[in-house]
C-alpha cells in the first residue's frame, strides 16, 4: 500500500523497469497502526489519516507532495498529506500510525508542523513503538466507531456520547485527526485486510467490512493508498492483532 510518485506524471510512480506490483511482502495490522514491508509498485497519488514513516531498505526513497520533493533513506509524512512515493521496485518499510497513539504524538513533535521531513538514523529510531498508554477518550471513541453496526452512522455515535453531531465531529478531529466518516472508512479498510488474512477474496473482504460492493472497496483503497486490491494486496502476507 505504498503510494505512487511523480507529480509531473500524474498517475504513475517515478522509476523505470519491471518491478513487482506492491506486494510480495508482509502487512501487519496492529492496534492503531499498520506495519508494512514490501516493494513499491506503480500507483496513484493519495492521502490518508495516519502518520506515515517510510524507510528505504535497499536504497533511498523518493517522495513528492504537492509542493515538496524529498529523496532520503527515511521520510516522515503528516496525516492527510497528498503524496506519491517511489522509485518503483524499491523495497520499503512503512509504518502507518493513527493520531490517537502516543507514537503519533512523537511523530507530530518531530514534524513540528511541517507536512513531511527527511532523515536517516533519527527517523529510523522512531520505529520503536513507545509503551505509554493511549489517550483513554481517543481509545473509547475509536472503539465506538470501529465496532459500530454497519447501519449506524455519526448521528448514532454522537447520541451515544450525548453530544451534538457538530460537537462529535469536532471531538473526532481533535482526538483522532479526522471526521467520523473518514474514521469509519479507515476502520473498514483494516477489517477488509483482516478478512483477506483469513483467506477471503476481495469481494468477500469487501462484504465483511461493510462495503456496498467490491467496487466501493477498490475506490476506497485507491483513494487512501493509491492502489487496487489486486495490485496492492494480492501478494501480501497479511497478519493482524486479535
């Protein structure tokens, strides 16, 4: 699920030659984070709600945002930052960390308000997850959204917290970095990944995660990670925390 690169190319990653479509690696879905070890393939520009720390394992990686281009051994990216990553064929480890985790606060402090920064040893050291406890309100809020029945929505969740819809939305942005609908989309992607781990096909995984159909799942995965399920997930060995 590495994003593609190349602002000038529009929809393709930089780099030339044959490369495995992103996959042939390992995807671990943890409690509030995703840890991926794989190869960068051709994909489109994208953004998502997590902090992203990407480390080139066999050479530097390249990242292009709307206004920034970086080439480095490691790059840290703020949530909701539109970007591409390359070159095609580079092996990379990417850690996606949700905003409610103490890990994310460390990332935010390192970014210091910037959209992305590059480095090497000082960023690679951030891959060690801290043992500090998560924000209890954020944890409960995320659990409410992730465990909600498919037919429920933001209005139901707001009532469960005795808040108006507008105040509930503001609380989600404050604690989790995104409005409730985007948080549910992120949760569905994680549910689909777990279903794929258990042997489901893309259509079955889409249904298990509450998508209307496989096409909806495909569009969402492309929006968040710049790949389709066939290109981005088919070759991954998927594991998940239970």
